[in-house]
């Protein structure tokens, strides 16, 4: 695997630094999700032409949250860097190891023609990851769960292969196994996924509910907006978080039902708040799947009119990494929503620069800088420079900036100096039930986002 350049050796030109950060993870220096997908498309094209196989490993590290809470995020970060270094040592020059985001890594193994060979390599990865890491005298352990999918045995297109590796990983977690190769059994009823469930029934039974995380003005902490985050209260697995829930819904044929039910619930809550004179915009996440539905804009506008709420009470949030295959229909949908006065927010800004050219084609009101960019700015001068570039770029586009993953008041002060407008972080506000949000908002001064 070709290593990424070290941050200290980055070219001095700001545009080249931004390009680097658009392709690599700033903490581990591994390729990020966008570059991984680009290399995966390239690998598949070569495999089709040369008639060989390859494998995808989806790796989740369990235990990171506990380390962060007990010892601090700086210890968790060092553990992630150690894992990255171990994976790079195991990877061949032809392979790619990437940080998929948060506590997930992924790998592309080239010239792997049998699933058993991929499983053997995955076992070596799991063994290397599982060895304790010593950070500042603390011995910490991360437990891996690795899902394996192989081309062409487990799918012939990129989306199917990636999703099957994720399903295999979830099965590994459910079984308490270090690794698992995808099988048709995984494709059926993976523990903790939305497959084989009636979404309408889940909503009726209130198994799927919404929490609301405040977005605050950086200068004085005023709550200026909320992001609606869904949770699934699984009958046996407990609460399932939005990254997994949305992943499954995005690949479900019932995604329109999910969006319809979810947005209706959120807008009904907005209406209840407005009846109590609480007027605050709410962000709702829209999946890439819906961006390819020609009736998506009509559905959202109809739900807004049904609720009787003004357009500026809703902000549709899109993830930049989902713009990999943006097309004219996507642009039309966003333009139509914006034309009705609905806010448009772009999440994970900077993670994948595929969307930059499209920012000239439709309006964006809010840009949310991914936490991977801001988590090290307090101690990393180059990180501060790059973050300032991202903030300046957003302001030049007429958008305001939300920084995610802010770890404390000192961190927030640095971001304020860099020109950031708003912050969203578990450190200041965790996602809250509607009633708790109301207590926070009741009688407090509120701005507008």
C-alpha cells in the first residue's frame, strides 16, 4: 500500500493542503472514505478486465468510547493511530487500508480469489488489532469485529460488496466473533438491522423515536437549531444508534416509508413547540437514496404543508460523502427544496471534495465541518490553518459554519478565532428527548440558524 504523505511534509499551498485533507484522514494519515471508494472503483475495473478477485474488510473497533470516557480522547486518538500503523504493516503494496470514519477502518485486498484466503488475512488483522496498546502508561485494548465480502462471490457492484461486508461485520458482532465472511444467512436477518421489519409498524409502536441535539452559537452558547437523530429501541438488542439505523434504511426498499414517517414525526414535534411559542429550526437528515427519487421534493413539501409549519422551520441535511454520484436529478431536488425556503445543510464538509463543483449549482445555507478536521486543531497548527481555509471557503459561498465534535471550551475558543459560527457537540449537549429540549429552550434567548 502506498503510504500517504506525513502532515509535516504537505505542500505549503493552501489549495493543495485542502486537496490532501479531502483524500486522507488527518489523524491516522490513512486514505479516508472518499479515497477508499475511489480506489475501490479502480480495483473493481481492473478485476473485471484482468479477471481476478478481491476482498473488502470492514473493521469496527469496540471499546473506543469507553477509552475516550475513562482516559480522554487524546488516549483514544493514540490508540487509533496505533491500530492504523499495525494495519499498514500487514497490508501489501497492492492493498489499501483506510479509515472509514469514527471507530471503523476498511481494507481492499487485491488478487484474493477465495473467501478462505480473505478470512485468513482478516484473522491476522484481528490478532494485530487485539494486542494491547500502551498510551501514557495506560494499557488499553480495542476489540475488532471484521466483516469480509469477496468479488465476485458476494456481489459484483461496489454498493453490494460494501454493504455485504458491513452486514458480515454486524453478524460478527452479534456472534462475539473476531471476523465473519459474508453468507446468504447474513443477507437475511442480521441482528440489529431493519431488514425483515415492517417500518410502518415500528413507527406505530414507537420503537423508532427521535432525539434532538442542540446546535449552539459559538460566541455565547445560544441554542439556534436542533438536529433530529433517530433511535431504534430494539426489543432484544436495546438502543441502536443513527449511523447503523440510517445505513440499513438507506438500503431498504422501504426508505420512502422511513423518511415519510420520520419527517412527519419531527414536523409534528416542531408544531407542538410552536404552539408553546418555541420557534427553532430542526435539521432532518436525507439519505442519498432519496436524492435519486424524482418525487422526493414533492414528498417533503407535502409533509411540510401537512404540518402547517413554515418552510424556514426545516433544514434538510445532506452528507457530502453521498455526493459521489451526484446527478441532474439530485441538483433539481435540492434546488426545488431551497426554492420553497427550506434550508439546506451539507454535513461532513471536507471529507470528500467530489461535491465542491456542485456547490456552484445549488444553494447551501449551512456547512458542517466534520469532526475529523477539528478534533486536533488545539494542538496542531497545520490543522488550524486547514480549518480556517474550510471556514473561509464556506463563508465565501454565503454559508454559515457548524463545527462538529468540539471537545471543550478551549477547543471552542480556537474555533471562534478561526471564524466558525456554530458548534454541535456531545460535550455541550447530548441528543435529548423532546421534553428535555423544551426545558432547555423554555424562556431562554434563541437565535436563528
